[in-house]
């Protein structure tokens, strides 16, 4: 049995989620419905839930603010939110579960099933989320990358390019350094600032600020700041040239 809290300032949302969980997710036991983040914090400390369903946009304290006030996160979180697209990208990048309002029953059931099986390092997992999600921030300056027992704070300006290797991605950095991360290239493409990075090949995502020269050809190739040559695929050529002219 998974013991859970629902934290949402909207009464209809709380009750609606409770009813859907009772009908479709019998493995969930609802310990309490919390009408504010303040009450949610009290219940987290008192009831020690396994899981919380957490709204993002609430008066006075957001769901992210609530997580920052929890001394030790030893529970799972499913965000229930209508929050902006950027935050959703950051939530996905940090490997967390989320549901968009109005809730789809199939997505709810799938999220609960994933929570039941999930065994991850929550300190790195939630720490990277809170560092990547900054309400009101126009452009991400540093990327919080969750590793096994740490969070790597990587300045985005120093990422020259990203290269795919199956379900892993290697980040090539200024100074000749590189980091290999267990995330797909698509996940990096989704969270890195739009307009700054371009997918020039199915396996390559390049920081346009590090492109020093483009050599024309069927697809052509670029020379970047570390003097590497990166191929541009025919399919990606037009998009790349458009971004190059806008740089």
C-alpha cells in the first residue's frame, strides 16, 4: 500500500483526484487532503507519506517552494499542474512524474505504476529539479545535472556540443573537458535554451555560440571553438542555416 497526500489549493481538484485514485489506483491510500502548502508541510512531517500529489501554483508558496522547505525528501512526488512549458521540461529532465490538468486517467495510472517501481537517489533528483526550475527566469544560465550522488552545476555557455550515444549523451565542454550523462540527446534538446542550441545531426546538438565556421556541401560541416569538425545532415541543413543567419 502506498500512503499518499494530496496538496492542492483548489477544492475541486483535491476531491476529483481523490475520487479518481480510489476508483483506478487501489494501491494508493490517501492519508489527507491538504488545502494549502502550509498544511501540506505539517502533514508531511506528521504522517510521513510515501508519495505526495503536489500542485505547483498555489498562493504564497509554490510546490517547488514547499519542497525546498522539507528537511529530508524521503517520499516520491507526482506534480499535478497546469504550469508553463519550461517548468514541464525541467520536471521531465529531472526524471520526475507530472500530470497536466485536467487529469487523464491513463496517465495517472501510469504515473502511479512508475512510482511503485522507482528507486532513485532523491537528493540529486529533486535538487536538480529545484535548481533548474526558476519561476520568472527568462533563460537558463546553468544546468543542474543529476548524477549518482551529486549534482553537477554546468554553465551552459561552456557546453560546446552534445553527442548522443544510445541512451547516453556526452557533453563536450570548454577547456577540453567532457561529461557523459545517462540522458538522451532529445532530453538535452528539450531543456537547453531554444535559439542557442541547434540539432545539426541526429547524434549532435551544437551550441551556436561555439560555431566558428560553416563549410558548404551536400550537408556540409561546421568547425567549432575546440577545432572539431561536426557534420551537418541534409535534413538539418536548412534549420541550421536559418539559425546561423540569425546569430
